[in-house]
C-alpha cells in the first residue's frame, strides 16, 4: 500500500483567480520556490493558453522551480494541451492537467454539448496529452453536481485513455462531507471493479480532490475524501481562490498530522505527509504579502490569533502547560511561540509573565499594585493592551513612590 498523500498546490492558478489578485512573474517564481521548499509535490503554475504572460510565467517556473512536479492547466482540446506542454516541457517532472465539465448544468449552458460529446472530448484530450507527457491529470469540472453514473463512466474512460490522476472537483463548493465521501468511495469502487485496484494501491493511479469553500466546507470535504480513499488533495496557501476560495492546504496538512491517530484507525494505515511544516508561516506570509490578501486574524493555523491567548484562565493554563489550550506547538509551523495577549480578560499570571519577559523583576507587593491598577484601567478597553501601556502603569506606580 502506497500511503503517501500527494499535495497539489494551485495558489498560482486557482489562487491567482481570486478577485483583485494579480501576481507578476518575479512574485510567482518566489512563491513557487517557497511552495517547493515546503515540500508540496505538485505545483500548478498556471493556465498557459490564457495569455502570453501566463505562458511565460509557467515556462519560467518550469525552468527554475526544482523539487516539485510542475503542472499546467489546459481545456480538453488539442491547442490548449499543446501550449500547456510547450510551457511545462522544461520542468524536472512536468504534468499536463486537462479538464472538461461533466455536470448537465455546465453541458447545457456553457459547453452546449451532449454527454456523449463530452465523453469523447475527454478521452481524446487525455490520450493526446499522454502522447506528449507521461503524467496526465484529468479533472471532471463540477463533478459534485454531475450525474454519478455518467461521472463514473467518464472517470473509467479517461483512465483507460491514460490519465494517471483523476480529479473530482467540487467546483462550486456545493457538496457536504458525507456526500463527498460517498461519491469518492463510489468512484474508487467502480475503478476497482474494473481492474484498477492494484494501480490505486500502488499509487500509480490516484483519485484527487479539489474543493471550493462556498459553504465553508472545503477543508472538511477534502479530509472526508481522504477518508474515502483519495490520495491527492488540492488547495491553496491561506485558502485563497475564486469567490470564497479553495481548501487551505496548511489546514489539511496540520489536520492530517495532528489527528494522524484518527486517520490511521479509519484507513488502516497512517497517511504519509512529507511536508516541512516549519515553512508554513513563512510561505503564508509571502503569499499574503504578494497577493495583498490579508489573512483573517482568527484563521486556523496561520492567523495572527491562532496561538494567542487573552483570557486569564487560558493564559494561566498555557503558561503552566502549553497543551492545556493548544493542540499544535506553534513552533512546529514556523511561529516563534504562543502569544500571551493582554486585554480586559487577562489575569495576574499573564501580567506577571509579560512583565518578566520585558525584564521587570517586581516584588509581590508591587505586582499586586500593578495588577490592581491594570484591572481598574483596562476594564472598559476592548482592544489589546500593548507592552508600552503595561510598562507605563509600572512607571507611574514607581514615580508615585
Ligand atoms: O474548481 C475547478 O473545477 C477547477 C478545475 C479546473 C480543476 O479549478
Ligand atoms: Zn478550482
């Protein structure tokens, strides 16, 4: 059994499709290199047919970013695939990623094609891509709103045509965890029944998942799909992407690591996560800086408050033993440590800890006075209390003497 989870990052393609985001080539290369250093297996560098600029940035990434497979997106037609191949050819390990929608709603209003025509286009695209590149991913766009039997037929036929990774996107963030689990299980069972069990086990054929966050379920759906047997997971750094974004890769990575016990129990093996987690914060900050998309403070893992404690009970707990209120060591993901934030809920332990870390060695009597004054002054303050304010209280008391 190949227990490796393949991480596929589309920050530079789906992520760049976030409203208002436009990255220049230098920024894309910097992000691409940082993502490769994080240990991500596949980096989708862009959609080369869309413009000469996109072509150039994908080609430059293919030349300069080492250590990861470099993928380029192409619609299911010969021209797109040729251009994608031309752009990624110089990569150490290139991948052509071709897609076509399979839902009736897309077929009727967007493609204006029948199911038979779409099936034919999908097969042709995959076999043409395979004639150029040994690594071909096929995506059934809007898979979660597609007819299941038709989707299973498309999946089986593109596998026969040579696709090595089959992606089942939740393009509009519509599915929910149990439903997505059932869909992925159904598709895997169908492939097994058609002779692909061993390829799936060895990891020569992978089912991939790609979730959007319209209902806030992208990460939950991705994890549910992994429990159903998916072995590639797609997403972006900080969860950026079209509309409400894509699944946040850092959340998936840290869930798989933090709850490895649960995944092992359910799957019968521990999913292998080869990620250099200490690079998560640097890469998150780089993406935020280059895209101009701020990370919300309470965002899991990478938000400024993710390891910050404000209330007295929590601060006391964390100062005695970190694991009382933290399930991850923040240093493991590149933070300098937990943050004790002073506010109106903070208690004595936190004030004393903060003052000590600022170099103040106060007597018990003085500390009592500081705490009393602090409590009376900050009880109506709703925002954070900074170090200078706290030191000001100490200085006022010392000068009163
Ligand atoms: O969301 C989606 O369906 C996509 C595909 C192109 C993979 O981004
Ligand atoms: Zn997408």
